[in-house]
């Protein structure tokens, strides 16, 4: 996978999770271990119609990344604002990275962990969402387990693996550094 990217104060996790999935898929497909492929989340945020800094849809973003794609970060650097698609580099659509296809691993509220593991093993990291509660704001490292607080909303992340000894998923999270 590529390094952590920080979405800042914009609620664009949906764009970060799907773009990170595309970055990982490209690294696997082209056998580019250790390459920091940095694709533009801002194009997904500003051009896809899949959402805004107020939240969005990973499925709509995935369809955009399949049908249209995104260019390199240098084409439209992340601004942590909704931005305007016209601010992307000229003819950005002519040289894009795209998904060939995408599908749901699970489409519901609770995932079968074995199905998720199989999807990661066979296809690579998986964009997913989880429910965020107030205690997540104070999370800093290790295995997160809900302890207290009210429901705040959903957050999209990239599931990159799992740790059997901890009975935990390993995720790439764009909520901070």
C-alpha cells in the first residue's frame, strides 16, 4: 500500500479510501513494490459527484474511478475543500488510473470477516466503512474497540490486512497522520 494520506478537516474519507484502493490495485497489477503512487483524491472529491467535504459514497466514487479515473496528485493537489473540477490540470482525463471493475464484498451492516479476508487475499485491499463513536476522536494507535460515547457517523477506510493474534483488521486511515 501507499503511505498514509491526511484528509484534514474535510469529510472526504470516501475519496481517500477509494483512491487508496486504486493505488494499491495498481501497485499489485503492475508489480510495483515500494512505489509511492500518489493519485489525486481532489479529482475524486471535485469531479466525481460522489460527495463533498460533508461526506460521500464509496460506491459512487468507485464507479467514477472505474468509468473516468483519476490522475496523479500533481495534477490536482489535495486542498481539503470541495474545490472545482476545472482546477485540475488540463486534459487530466487523457492520462488516468482506473479500476477495470469493482464489486461489493458485502453490502450490508455486518461483514463476514472470512469473506473480507478472502477478498483482500485474492484482489487486494478493500475500501470499507465503520461506525464512529465519540471515543474514536481520542484514538491514537493500536486496536480500536468501542468503549463509550454516542454514534457520530460513518468513516471510510482501506482494509489492508488482518492480525489473527489480535483478532483485528489492519486498516489505512486518512483521519490524521
